[in-house]
C-alpha cells in the first residue's frame, strides 16, 4: 500500500523538529578550550622523537630536497609548557607525518596529542591536516576529533616555528590550539 503523502510530510516535520532540538542541546554544552605549548620534533641524537619509516623508490634526499616527497616519519614528540626542552612536560604527540608535496615541501600530519598534566590530563585531541612547513608563521592545522574531555572536539591549531636546525631538521614549534568540545 503506498504511504499517503500527508504522513510523509508529518514525518519530515517531526524529524526537522528533532534535529533542531539536538543542535540546541549541543550548543548549550559546548566548551571552548585554549591550549598553548611547544612541540619538540627531534630527528638527531641517540633517541630521536621522529624516525624515518621509509620513502618511495628513487626518492633519495638531496641537499636541496632533504625530505623528498613520500618520506614517512613516525613520531612521539614531547610537548612542553615553554620553548626549552627542560621546561615542564605537558604531553606528547604520537603519530605520523608524510612529505606530501611533489614540488614544494609540505607535510600531512596525522597525530594524537595527549595531555599528561593539568586539568585535561589523559585527554587528547587529534590533528589530521596539511602543514606548509616552509611558512614560519601563519600555519593552521585542522583538529578533527578528540578523546576524554575532548571527545567530539573540533578546532584548529596555529603554528609558529620557534627553532629549526636546517642541518638535522630538529624543530621546536609553538602551538596555539582552540578546541570546541563537550
Ligand atoms: C596524569 O594522569 C595519570 C594517569 O591517571 C597519573 O598517573 C599522573 O600522575 C597524572 N599526572 C598529573 C601531573 O596529574
Ligand atoms: C564544560 O562546561 C560545563 C559547564 O560550563 C562543565 O560542567 C563541564 O565539565 C565542561 N566539560 C569539560 C569537558 O570540561
Ligand atoms: C599564541 O598566543 C599567544 C598569546 O595570545 C601569542 O603571544 C602568540 O604569538 C601566539 N602564537 C601563535 C603561534 O599563534
């Protein structure tokens, strides 16, 4: 038996009402959190925090192209409160980055930033985004999710290169993160 159109319209109106209500509820419970820290991406030394996993065939590094397209790194980078490595540790960023630009150096990051100190100890936000590393300031990464207090997080991170060793690639990056979460 075909459904009468009037019933369909009623169902549509009810569904719209339900979705409006859940939007309003979500907005009421949304919190905004600002985080500020420094990420230490250390490739040099005996215990590097970023390690080359591999790269595509025929993609060897050259002086003018030290991180050739397809180079994949695994990371367990330390996050500290201040720019110095001796500064208080507030978390770690575990994941991957891959050299994703064929012409110009650019990375795509997929990393889970877990906090190990402060009111959000044990919670994490997740970045999956392009990182135009050749721009020292004005870089923005997308926050696509989170865990714990940051469950369902959305947001963005603004980056600035605090320190870069062009010889070995060691870097200290300042992060300002804005999170919207429940
Ligand atoms: C963070 O949480 C872990 C696990 O619950 C705990 O062992 C640790 O002491 C906490 N750290 C701080 C600084 O509160
Ligand atoms: C969000 O804010 C509300 C009150 O404004 C608070 O009760 C709740 O714990 C906060 N949630 C998180 C994850 O901080
Ligand atoms: C982060 O925010 C602080 C305080 O507003 C500001 O001084 C700093 O320049 C910002 N850094 C970045 C990378 O946005």
